[in-house]
């Protein structure tokens, strides 16, 4: 579900941005459409825009402190820890027009997604939210 045309992404509050990004991820992830299908690509791109805006808002609103551990975080804000994951997954699913037939552009997008996934895991580790077996699997 997208916002009505009269609404601006810039004016969208954090909870709505997150909900839109998460809904787009679930839609794309559960879709039986082919990866290059225009509807899937549009929904993924829209979701990524919401995820990027939500990440920007989390940062500008200082939702998390660098030294906060998992039990220190407001329960309602825990979901925002997923933003790097959602962003990475949506980046992996969309195929930007400039990447069509261009290995270098696609490789750049893959590296960006990998960096976001690594940041997600590092953040969870810093907040003591990874179990020992998950940490071991990541290190491996």
C-alpha cells in the first residue's frame, strides 16, 4: 500500500515509513512474480524509499544510543533495529534500470546490501542481542 498522492514521503512519520517498508518487504518476499516483473520492482523500490526515510528518521531522532543494550531499548522501538535488514533485502530484490546489463552497477548494489547486512549484525552484537551460536555462524 502506498501513500496517497497528496502525501509526501518527506512528511511521513517514522512509524508509517517503517510499516510501509516492512509491508513492501513481505509483499516482495512472498510474491510469486518473477524478479524482473515491473510490479515487483515498483513495490520493492517504494519499500526501499520508505526504509531509507525511516533509517534517516531513526538517526535524526536519535532513537537509539550507541551504548544501549537490547534491554535498555524502548520495546516499541525494537522493530527499528530491523531497518538495515529490510533495506538490504529490498536492495537485493530490486534491479535498478541503470543495472540492466551492467555488471558493475549490480555489483555495487550487492556490496551495498552486504554492508547493510553486516551493519545489522554488528549492531545486534553490540547490543548483546545475538546468541553465541548466531555469533559463531556469522564469524564463520
